[in-house]
């Protein structure tokens, strides 16, 4: 294994004049015949879990098995929004920890993840949504999260291009304002975790498809992949989109329906939109990247599917809605659209924890909000593997809650609220 | 765009329909227990394959349809009205 160099101004200068190529950030490894922990899925959740297993618990004999390239699923398809202004105390607490980890991530990983805390604004277009926002703001404040309801005039100061008149079909009556929210470079988060996990000894196996889980007497004994079998007693399902199919390999059924979520990006223009703007009623959210493109996302498609093709209904609906919010952008051109797969649960909460099969853990069901939870989920899942039981932050999100009927209630803040 | 061949209205855009999910056997309400009922309510096969589904033609004839759809390619086949043509 080559030594991972530290990124610093001095090393950048030295590398610049030496003109030799930078060493690879992670290496290809042969598949070992056994690992202490096998993680399915090389996205932000899987790689963060590998990183925290090594850094916090000294568990480094770990394989991350990814059927394509790392970050090719939800981690590379989301709209890169980070926030913690959720509706329930357990949800807010959980995502607040994630925002804190994201704030320190560039230093932790020695990798620039370009986290910009531009502020996150959720628009209210009706009295009832204003009421829910006051509720969310009060729950957030009790958890120590910076969150408040602001007036249309204050909205205009923060985002001058928004139409706050009473002309639109859905006029803007107020907003939930969350200054710590923002956007991040999602690929850099994946690469940073991969590089740091690799430096501590984890093996990242790309283009290695998971094909089966061997279970004997209710316990995991190994897994099958397209590059051969691996003996292991611990498997963590960190997939999004394919969570049900991987769990079915261990004979576990999950309360998940997979739905595509579409997003689109415009041509780049000069910076004019600082905060992230979200409208639940208009099923859209928009932010401007550092490069100047506007990134739009929607709610999930109206039916379940594993297809990641875009649809014309999405683009026409999106255009109608964002032009109503910001009439000035009517002449901008869309460059491309794409879709990612979202594993939706009945209560809009994730599923993290052990399963009825001993040694098979899940970190799935992340719906439309998995990316922003990557660091905290990785940290908590690593803690669960090391100690053998789920910690306080993830205890409310166990698979057994669907059997006992103790569901969480996060729909009000998670359905479109990015 | 998905086109559903409604036996009553002909080929229509899927926008006119609401998706009601995969069909699954419902336990006998008189003989079930809370655990079994919750498994029926929440757990799904969620297959990447041909799946039997129920749709509702909300902006058309307002009939319930049963159909088979491939959840990877979104091809649709065997559309039938629930309860038959006369119901």
C-alpha cells in the first residue's frame, strides 16, 4: 500500500515544481478470502462507516464492496444539500450531529469538501405550512439548532430574485430560515472518506457485485461476490436503491418502496442566489453551485421504479414551478437532468440497526435525505458494530419499530424539505 | 412518459392514474394478530422484476386496475379492471 500524502500548501507547491504525478488516492486490492466486516455499497454511508470503524474503533480489516464505481449511486446523484431543521426531536438531534461532522470534515479527512453554509430557506405558501414551520423552529431551538420563521421582507433581503408579491398561485407568506444549512461538493465527500479509509487499511473493491449472503443457523458466515466468496461474520447493508434486494439475500423483508427522484441543472451564470431555497408546495428546491449552475431537485416520482430515466413531466413541472418562484430565470437553459433511487419507508425515517439474522446489519431506507446523514450514520453504525448495540442517536430507527408499531413521524419535514 | 392501456378508456398517460403499490395477500382480519397485520401494512417485496400492481384511474373512468409492470424497464402488460368488465 502506497503512503497517502497529506494535502497542504507546501505539498501543492512541491508537487507543482517536481511535475511528478500525485500518487493514487486509493489502490486496487485483490479480494481477500476473509474480512472482519464487509460493507455493501461504496457510497458516502458505506465509506464513512469504513472510515469511522478504523478511526474510532481500530477495526481496519474491512472490505467495502461496490458494484460500480464509488459514489455512482445516490451519493453522486443527490442535490448536495445539508441541513438539520427536522420536525421531530430525534430527527433534529441526529441531523444536527451530521451538520457538526460536516463542518469539521475537511480537516478530519484532509480533503476539501467545499462545504458552504449559505443558509437554508423553506418557503411557506399557506397558513398551515407557516404553522408547521413555527413548530419545527421551536423543536429545533430546544435542540440548540439555529432555526427561525422569517417574514417576506426578510426573505427578499436574503434572496432578492424571489417573487414575494401576491401574484403567484402560491404566494410566499414566510419561511423557515436555517443559517447552518448549505451545500457541499458531494463527490469530494465520497472521495475524501475513501482516501482516508484506504489510508487506515480498508479495502475498497469497485466493480465487485454482491450476489449472495450465506446464512447458517441464523448467523452470517460469508458473502458471495462476482469476484469470489468472502468469509465474514459481519455484513452491513449500506445500499440505497437496492436495499430490499440485498436484504432479500439474507431472507429479510424490509418496509421499503424504491422510487426515483429527478434532478436537473442549468447552464452556469454569475452568482445571484446565495441561500438554498426550498418550496414544499411547489415540490422543488434550488441552489446555485460555486460554478454558477442552478441545481434543482424535486420530490420522488409518482410510482415505484428502479429506472433512472428522466421524464418530460418532471422538466415541464419543474420549469413551471421555479419560474413562478423566480420569474427572472425564465430564459435560462437546462443542461441536463438525471434521477437517483430513493428507498422510501412508511414513516420517512431511516432503518439502522441489527436484523433477525445475526451479523447482518442495515443502514438503509434513507429516502430522499441520505446524503446529508452520511457522516453521522457512518459514525453511529461503526459504533454499533464495535460495541454490539445501537447507540442513543440511532435507537429510534431500528427495524423492529415496524413490528412494535413505534414509528417515527418525520414526513412533515422530510417529504420535500431539502 | 408511461402509457397505460386502460381497458375502459384506451391508452392514457400515467399522470391520470394514482399508483397504489404492489399487490400482497391480506391476512384474515378475524384471525390475525398485531404483528402479522403490521407486516402486511409495512413490509414489501420491492422486486426489480415483473410486479403485480394496483392503479386507480383517478382522472379518467375512476376504476381500479390490476396490471403487471417491470420495475426496471417500466414496461406494462396484462391490464385488467378490478372486478371485471361488468362490475
